[in-house]
C-alpha cells in the first residue's frame, strides 16, 4: 500500500517551485504546513478522529502540483528581485567591504612606509617603496631609477623643456639638495646644471655647507695632502668669486685651516688628565686660517641661504595635509637647518685659542687683530639667524657669550682696556638676555605651569615646549595639538574596529562555506537570509551611528568630554576605557541585533537550533581547545627562546594545529543536526559585518582624516607652519619662530650696541 | 449553488484586501471568515487564497509577520501596508461602481 504523504511532504511539494529561493521556500512551506494543521484541528473539533481529520485536511488541500504552479507564478517577480539582491550582496557588498577594509588598512600602512622610505639616506640600500593610495596622505614620487634617468637627461638642456623633465628637475631639488656629505656631489652637479639661473648662488652656498676636503672629488687622484687641499680651497674660492661679499666662503676656509692647524683648549676634553692648553699643529694652516678669518671679518654679511634652500625643498613637496606629511616637512627642515652648526662652533672655539697662541709667541698686534674678528663674526652669525630656527639662534647666543667673555679676558691681557670693557659690557648684556631666556624657560608660574602642560598639552608639545623656552601657552593655544592627538587615537581605534569587523566577516564567510560543504548531502543547504533594509538600518543606527554620535558629542562637551586634557594627563585611563567601550559596542551591538533577527527568522522558518545551554557548552569547549593550543605555543616560544631550540616550538605548533583541528571537528560533528541553522547564521551575519565595514570606511574614517587635517592646520605649537606655502621664515612652527625672533631680536640689539 | 470559477477568482483580491483592512489575519483565518460570512457559499481553497496573498505581498500591498497564538503555535499574519490600504479603497470603490452598473442593468437601479 502506498503511504499517504505527510503534511510536511504535501507542503514541500506545493512550495517545491520556490526552492530556488531557500528562504521563501521554507517560509511558504511552513505557512502551508501550519494551514494544514489548523485545518485538521478544525476537523477534529468538528468531531472527526485524528486520522480522519488529517485525511480530510489533505483531501481538501487539492493537488500540490497545481498549487505549486500557482505559487511560482505568484512569486516569480519577488524571487527574481530577491535573487538579484542576493547576487548583489555576494558579488558587490561583500567584495566592496573587503576592498574598503583593505584600502583603509593598506592606505595607512603605505603612508607610514613611504614616509619611512623617504628619509632613508642610505643610497646603497634603497627601501622597497609601496605605492600610496589617493586620499591617504603623502603623494608618491617617481622611483629613484626614474629620477636618476630623468635628472641625467636634463643635464645641458633647459630644465623646463618637457613636462617630465620639469618634474624630474623639481624632484631633483628635493632629493639632491638633501643635506648630507654623500649628496654634496649631487648638489654641486645641480648647481652646475643651473649655474645660469639667477639664484644659482643659493645652490653653491648650500654645497659649500656640506663639502669638505675629505670628499672623494678632492681625494681622488691627489698625489699629496697639499694637492687635495688645493683642490678644496680652489672650489671654495669659486664660491667667493660667485658672491664676493658673502663671508660664508672665508669662514668655511678659516674653519678648515684652523681645524688643521691648531687645537684650542676649549676643544680639549674637560678632564684633569688632559692638559688644558692651546697648541699649533700645523704652522702654515694656522697662519692661513688666521688670514682667512680676518678676511671674513671684513665682509659685510654672512648668508648661508638655508631659508631659501628650505623654501625650494618644501615647495616641491605636496601641500601637507596629514600628520605624516607634516613630519616629512619637519625632517626636511631639520636636514636643511641643523648641519652647519658644528662648523661655526668649531671656529668660534678656535678664535680665542689663536689669540692666546699669538700672545704667547709675543705677537701682540696679531693677537689683537685676531681677537678683533670676534665681533664681526658673531654679528654676521646673529644677522644670519634672523627668521631662522630657534636652535640656530641658541647656537648664536652660545657663541656670542663665549666669544665676548674670551675677548674681555684676552683684551685685558693685551692691555686693550677699552676693547676689554666693551667686550665685558657686551658679555654682561648677553648674560642678561640669556638669563632672561633661561628664567622664562623655567616658567615664572613654576610647577603650576608644568602641571598645566602635563595635563593640557599633547605629548609632542610636552616634548617640544621646553626647547622653545620662553613660551607660556594657554590651554586654548594647546587645543589644536591636543585635539589632533585625540583624533589620531580615534583613527587608530576605528582602524582596529575595522580590522576586527573584517576578521569577523571573513570568519563568518569561512563558517558559511564550511557548513555548505558539511550539509551538502543532507539537502539542507544553509542560505543567506535577506534581512529587511529596516533591520539592517536599525542594526547600523543603534549599533554604530548612535554609539559613535553619543561618543562624539559627549567627548567634545566642554567640561565633561575631557578634551581639555591631553593623553599625557591622568585622564588617559579614562580615554582608553571610553574608546574600548565604544569600540566594543560598535563590534557587538550590530551583530547582537542582527543575530536576534536571524534567530527569530530561523524559528519562523522552522529551522531547528540548539538550546542556549547546548550552544554555550559547545562554544566553550571549542574556545577552550583553541586557548589551550595558543597557550601551548606561547609556552613553547618562551622555552625555545630561552633554550635556543626551535624543535619544541615546531612540535608545539603542530600539536596546537592538531588540537584546533580536533576542536573544529568536534564542533562540526556536535552541531551537525543544527547545521542548517549555523550555516544560515554564519552566511547571514556577514551582512551586518559587510555593511558596518562599508559604513565606517565611508563615514568615520574620512571624517577623522578631515579632522586630523583641520587640527594640524590650526596647530601653531607643533605643526601648522608648513601649511603656509608663502612662509618667509625657516623655522619649524609659528610658536617656535615667535620664540626665536624674540631672542634673536634681543641678541641683535646687544651685538649692534643698542643695549 | 456553486459559482463560476472566474467570477469567484475576480473577487478574491477585493475580499482579501477588505478583510485585511479590518485587521491582520493569517491564511486559514481568512478562509474561515469568508466561509462564515458567505454561509459557505464561497468555499475557498488554499490554491485560491495563497497565490493571491503572495502576489499582493510581492506588490508591496501586504507585509507578513510570524506571530505566536496563545497556544504557542506560530502563524504567518498578513497586514495591509499604507500602499495596500489605498489599493483596497480603490478596489472597493471600483467594485461599488461595477456592481452598481451591473445592478442598474439588471434591476433598473444601482442598489
């Protein structure tokens, strides 16, 4: 006898035409089955026995095949639309989410990598350079090989003959004017190529700062030290011919000769075992150095052209926008502004030594003439420090103090009383200037100011401000830097959330595939539930937009949000807790909300799922196994490091893989009867993770980057200065320049005898 | 008296919309109410009702929601959307005009 079909079979047959849409099929099958059960129950209430009731319900249902055809016709449009939505989600939304997450992650990584590679000065070992992406900070420059080819092709041609030659030329300015000795030759070549330019003297001056007699160009083929020296001296004399009024070339030669010809006691290590004496090492160089020093003192000015070089180099850089851009500009500035200090200090220390040596030799007139160079030299230095970095002004102050004090002593020994008095008076004024600066540096407000800085300044300002010295800044002046710091931390947190969302997305996709594979024989294919737009919006709004908005508003509320405090303050713990909580909510809440919807739908569709207890036990067993495996690896790593043995590590890793494999196998076997539920859950949860990634990547990330750029532009303490392409000062930040100009103004007034 | 299938078929959509305008109902409930109100004259089958319900759902006139009865049994309830409510009113007005016209021919008045 043929067995009567059950309600389930009957409903399945009627809904069979909808199998292409698993969700719709299950829903309608469940609906029809419920209908049949209701009908049978009605027959039972009408007095039929159970068997009769069921039979009558089936009989009145009619032909399932006719019904199936009708249902397919009725649902055709809907099925097509839902099919397109699924395809769109699988083929567009998920790949888009993955691409965006990778874009954001890679974009940030490439920014850092390019920045680091930009400052690699080791030309023999050029770093691998990753291409940067639009929208993320530093623009990329031509590869080194391209630059070198293009730069060579411009030699002897007009640098603006073609667009590519122009770009290469601009890049060459950036690259070849980079201040270090290895680049001296390149800088000279650059001058050679551009010697007809009206400002070619800038390039030669810059070359002079970085050249010395030991460069390969002077050493190569030289038969003697004299020949090498002659080449070097001829080179510097060329500079003197280019700009005869500039003392730079004579100072450079004086420094070279005196470094070769003598040693002053100021140069000796301050140790009781080392005799604190001056000594002539090479009479000829000593005499030539003195002569060169006196020639320099007669020149009307000293111009190092660092400001001009810096402007040229900064102008070929893209306009700074994000932190890395500004840091690059800071590094470029440092490389231009700092290097010549050692030469000036070295020369300054030798001037009193020269005078003392000449005095000891009884050449009193020569000694006085050498000592007379102290003031023009110092004045030239101070004048060249105008609108320069604070550190250059500080070096000038140190040199002026040292030379004025030495001059007073030596003039005293020479019996030049007027000069001694004048030098002593200058020294006294300089001491006042210096003491004033030092006093301001200790902050008149004392510890209270330091506490204020600790609480309200960003970390970078706390590092920089002690250098700036006499700057007492207000909380509001510190605000842009502080907000920039907060934004950077928030960006990092968003990137962390994006990374975790990406891992969750990939995890759910992998689980979905696993369950598809597992359930293929059971014909219970896990499917992607299509949550209504309302559910997705709710999950995103409540789970991401709302926590983010609440955090944004709350954190920016004056007096409550704590943004008047920096990360170095005691508020740091609170900031970390806030960010962790918001990040956790953004990760957990959307998933929780959508999971609730999926659970509900699974119940509606008759998909059986484990009890909470079963699920919890199974989850903990798997997590426990994975934790144990990781712990095992960690212990093995420690052991391997201590014993210098890698075999335990290898063994532990293999064992850990085995444990994890066994745990997953266990989970799969244990959960097999609910495979349809787990698979559907995994595939459907991918929806919320994908949308969350897209949403965060397209809203929070650009918004934070925009904020970063805005705060950087407003920051006058740490950055800000470089955003102005028309700057006429060669410092680092407006606040630093303020300090430098004030100190340099006082210094100049003393040196010009106005004080 | 069994009615002509086409005549019955043309009124299903109207009656479903009108009933759902009263409150949300599940499929079996709709069939029961129709049978009750027509005193068994309209003996709707599953194949009559469900394709119409699904078509209306596909057009956005209805939304569904699974709700548990007091017994705990879950049923799929259909509810009119705002668009569906407007459509129901149109259909009722159309029927009123149509039946009035038919009555006018048959009985000399639109009653």
